[in-house]
C-alpha cells in the first residue's frame, strides 16, 4: 500500500499561483503513475492532471485546467507536484493526490488504488 501526503493548499487570490506537493512512501515511486483529482462541495470528484511512470514522459490535463496547471514529478524526492498558475474561484476544491501501479496513465479515478487525505485550495476573487 502506498501512503500519500498532500501539502501546499491554502488561500490564494485569483490570478496568483500555488504549488501543491504530494509525498509518497511505501513503494518505489518511479513504479507509480500519479494523478491529481479534486472535489468541490456537493460535486463528484473529478480528474485534474496525471503523469506517467517512470519519469513523467507523458502528462494529461482536464480541459478546465489545461494551460494553467502543470503536473510534474521528482523521483529523487518521491514527490509529485501540481503547479497552479492563474487559479480561478471555480478551482476552489479539496485536491487529492492518487497513485496507480498500472502502466497506462488514466483519468479514471477508479483505476487509482491509493489516495491521500486531500488538501483544501480556496481561490478568492
């Protein structure tokens, strides 16, 4: 089982920037494809971004964040990041990090078998 711990959430002004981090332990990090998801109150959890293993050669983004958010990974630090540039009030959510041992990077949350506890991001207008 992989343990995932997110950090970096908080309050940010619209148009600012914020970087989320997710530290992984319990498995060899380079054997994990990683994803970020988010869930706003009263809404279903939705895909945000994903990055392939072992070195992040492929990345995928939801249309709503494409061009504003960037996912990256540092295998030496067992950490995946989500750089949020130009956030909007509609990006306000709890953000979750997720891991899968599958080779195929997927936006399907049911394919991820390990989840972090989430970190709150609030974007003020």
